[in-house]
């Protein structure tokens, strides 16, 4: 009896040890680089290198460009996702696939594509030149690149959030005299809000880290198109501490975003809206 | 008056119906799931457009496919009570009710919503969030919300099915009050014939998208047009007036004559329900030797075989149904016009105030 129990304990013991070891390796591998950013240089050193005006400029530009890009993504992505989630029409699956395509396109390829489409000699280059809108080597170009890479993160999540809504809620709203637009604004959006916030945070996180498409399409001009990731790349060979300081700021912002998403999806107030 | 005609293919179902509901009348659409009951409500509300059809409410034409008229749902003044009530989780109880008050000045909406909730005894929960409400409370908010727009027609989709049996009786009583007070045509969907008989003035039995029989519940029970209708009308509902006896039993004097004893509790206007298979039939000249407290002299109105059973329509003089084996029906020589005694135990009855 007791021998049997011992044997019973030993076998899952070895397996469990293996599981714990695997988790340890995964956690160590994933957190070590992030921890190292804060450990490699002291907090004082990090703070003083943030005094560098060009570093602050890059952070400020990153903040502005990502905020505008997120605004564009939400403004166009929300109604588009609503349409895709609630209507069936020929080509709907194709439309969803097209929306998701930027997820798998390498960022450098996205940059090349944007140049080919919107660059001075691109498909729409002439039309853009006539309107006087310049994108290449301009902050506007940064925003275009960020919007391109970040939008699928938001639209996918919004599509899922709208798809999970009980269709009877919208029908109830319609029978109570609300137009389609009012039903969307007063019922669909508030009840899908946790999903929309999560999607917005993911899109913002992706835009904040954007590098390849921005570099290829808009270049890396300090103060105009040089966002924080590009500034990190520029200084990592000769000013490693400066690169570390910017990295620390980005890691902190990203961690806060992730925390925000977790809180939004578990929050009692917003979470209950999905019940 | 609400008149609805529709012809439409919905999935594999072929809908083909014509219905008329009078002012202040409640017509129940009864039938098994998949018969197209909810589809008809959706056509009336404008949530679904049939291939061909006409919906007229009072003087207003809501839908006429021949003339190219199809009002959107928000332009038809209906009070729709959804199966799970579909309350808005992002709004509290009174805001759910006020949502339908588009034409009311903003300042008056709260007061009007509170007054409606009060009618269903819910004003104390006016500020409660929807997820914190119980099933019965949600139903009452749902009913109050359906009235908020001063509807010209009420559409109720299985209004009691989301409730547990205990809250059902109470909810049914409130529903009857609502239907009586609203004084508008009402269409009520249910798969439960007893519920239809209790709540509605007339019942339309629906099978595979078509109305197979339409009439008063008692007429359907007394003379089912088909085995399908006989099977559906299986439950027995007898209307009467209840009063409590000293021995703890309830005595219900049936409308039109006869008395039923029940172990249930009720007083005043009451519906007695019994399962058809709990009713035994005996020859008209027989001695009471069993334990059954209830013995009603009856006349057989219909004999309908349903599968391996026989449904016997009875008049006592209120119509109801007993379910027997073919062997027993043959031995008793049951045919329309024959006399018999229907017996059932007081413990087999349930009482629903109405």
C-alpha cells in the first residue's frame, strides 16, 4: 500500500519537475532582456541620458504619431469591423483576410509597398503631389506607416467583440425606435467596449514599437520622422546608455499598456457589460 | 387591429400564414420549436422581410411587398418582449425603460420610466444594473420597456420560458394584467399550450410554417383538427373560482359547472391544470371506489389516436383532454357523444391564479 503510494508519487513528481523547469526557462528567456535594460545602467544614468533633447523629441514624436495613428485606426476600423461582424455579403471572408494581411507582411515589405503606392513615383504619387500632401520623409508618412501596421490588431479584436454581442440587443434597440446609427453608438459600442479597448491597446503597442515600415517609408530624420525605436537604433552603437534609457521608457509604457488591457478585460464595470 | 400575411422561405422552412388580431385581443402562436413562431413575430416587427407579405396595424401599412412598402423596425410602434428579454447590460433598469422614449422630453423620461417600473413593482430597483437582476425582475423590466413607446401592438416571444416554475405563476399573472391594460393587439409566441390557453384569447397552432388550426383554446382542446393539434393541446386547463376549505384543500368551482379539489393554494379566479395522462375515464354508471377526489361527469367530444396513445376530448362542460391507451379507449367504447366519468387526484392538479 505505502510502496504503491510512493511509486505513485514519484512518477508525476518527475513530470512536474520537468514542467516547472520548462516554465522557468521560458520566463527567464523572456524577462532577462527586459530586466537587463533596467539593470545594465543605473536609474540615475538612465534619467540623465533622457535629458538629451533629441531623445525627448523622439519620444514626443512617437507619442504624437502613435496617438494620431490610433485615432485613425479607431475612427475607420470601428465602423468597418461592425459591418464585417454583422452583415453577410459576398466577399466578406476575403475582406476579413485582406484586413488581416498586414499582420503577416514583414514590416520592411510594408514600407516598400507604401513607397510603391504613395511614394513620389508610386501609384498614387501624382495624385498626392497635386493635393500638396507629402508623406516620404514627413511626420505624416510616419503616421501612415504606423496606421498600416497597427490597424489589423484593432480591427480583428473589434470584429470579435462585435461578433460576440447578442444580436437581440440591437434588435431590441431597433424595436424601441432607435435608428441603426443610434443602436450602434448607444448599444453596440458600449457593450463591446472591453474588446475595443483591448484591441486599441494592442494596436497602440504595435504602433509604438514600429520600426521597419517607418524606416523604409518615412526615413529617420531627427525631429521629423525619427520615432523612439528609430532613435534607439541610431544611438545603440555609440551611445548605448542613451539607447538603454529610451528602451526603458518604451518597456515601461508597453508594460503599462498590457496591464491596462488585463484590467479592462477583467474589470467588473466593463466586464459585466459582456454578460 | 393587426393583420399579417406572409409567404417566405427562411432556411429550410416555408412560411405561409395569414393572421388577424383584434383590438385588445391576444393571439397565441403555439407550436413546437422550428415551426416558425418567432419568425412571424420578427416579420411583424420588421426585423425580417418576407419574400411576399403585408402587415397592417390599425390604419398604418407597415409592410406591403406588392407596393414596395417596408417600414424599418424603428418606425413601427411595437412593444417587443424578447425571449431572454434582451435588456441592455450597459444601462440600468430605468434607463433601459427610458431608451424607448425617443419622443418624450429628456427631463420627463426618468419620471415616466419610474412610473412604468412601478406598475410592475420594480421602482425600487430602478437604479439596479441589469446583471444584478434575477430572471423574474428582468422579465418585469422587459415588460415595462416594451410599454415605454406606447406601442400599437405587443409582440411577446416566450415571455415565461426563461423563468423557473416558481416565478412563472407570478409572472403569468403580471402578463395577464399587462395584456388587459395595454388594450392593443398582442401576438404571443409559446411552445406550451397551457400557457397559450391561460394568456391568450385565441390560439393559432403552427406546424412547419403554417397555421394548422386557429380558435379558442377550449375549441382546440374539444375538437382538435389533427393528431398534431391533439398532441399539442395535451395539457388540461380548467377555469374557475377558488376558495380555501377548512381541511386545507382548495375547492375550485368551474365556470359552467362542476367542482375540482386541489392540494394547490389559490383564491379568486383560478386556472386548474392537470396532465392529460393523469386523468382516468370510467363508464358513466360506476361506483367511486378509488382514491381520486375529483370525479367529473363528461361527454366525449373527440377521439384522436396520437402514436401509441389516444387523446380523448371531453366536455365537463369545459373542454379538456384525457390520454388513454388504445386498448382502454376501445374497452370503454368511447366515441363522440358518449358519457363517462373523468377522475383524477387532487394532488395531480396545479392552480394558477388568473
